[in-house]
C-alpha cells in the first residue's frame, strides 16, 4: 500500500491537486482587484446578489411549478442554487480575499477588546474554503485560520440568500 500511495498520492492529495487550478484562478481574479476600495466590494456584492437571486428565481420558475412534494422541492432548490453558485466561486472568493487585504491593519473594539485585523488568506486557507463549499471535511490545527476559511463559502452562499 505504501508504494501505491507514493506513486499516486493519498485521496486528499488527489483532491487538492484538482482544486489547485481553481486557487490559481482565484488569485488571478484577486490580483485584478488591486486598487479597488470597500465601496467597490459593497457595490459588487449587491450586483452579485441580484444577479444570482434572479438566476435562481428564473430557474425555479421554469422547473418547480409542477412539484408538490416539499422534500423534493427543497432538494431541487438546493441543486439549482448549487449549480448557479459554481459560476461565482472564483469572483466571490477573490472579493473575500481582497476585503481582507483592505481591512489589514485596521483596529476596532469588540466586547471591550481591541482587535486588529492582520489576516490576508493564503492558498491553504482558500483551499480550505473550497473544500468546505464542496461539502467536504477539512482538518486544520489551532491557529491556522479556520474562521477565516469559513468566510469564503459563507460569503458565496449568502449571495444566494442562504
């Protein structure tokens, strides 16, 4: 078994290898956002929300009018949303990374504690976000940025109203 793993890698290695081109696309899109401010991100978020929700609504209108079973309806709605969101992964993940860059060095107070933002996601955190979005499990050690990782799929899914 050890020699096969050395040749073909583990299942995790193969999954990550499939994700790496997407990480490159996200980083390329992130680079294109250089010079954009928070107002741009807010405006882009509203535009994406409308676009995604309109697409979901249009698809639901054409597919769901005959379905009466609530479980089937819920399943199909979920599939429609998932199908539409896949086209927005690169752009939304890039926007999250850029927002982190814009926040870098900023300070605020929360529950009486002073907080300073000092995180810009690195590739492993983007991979973690993709893994979560695709419904898989990711293990990370303490301090590796699990909360930051979660912001990627949270933002993407929030665009659809979830």
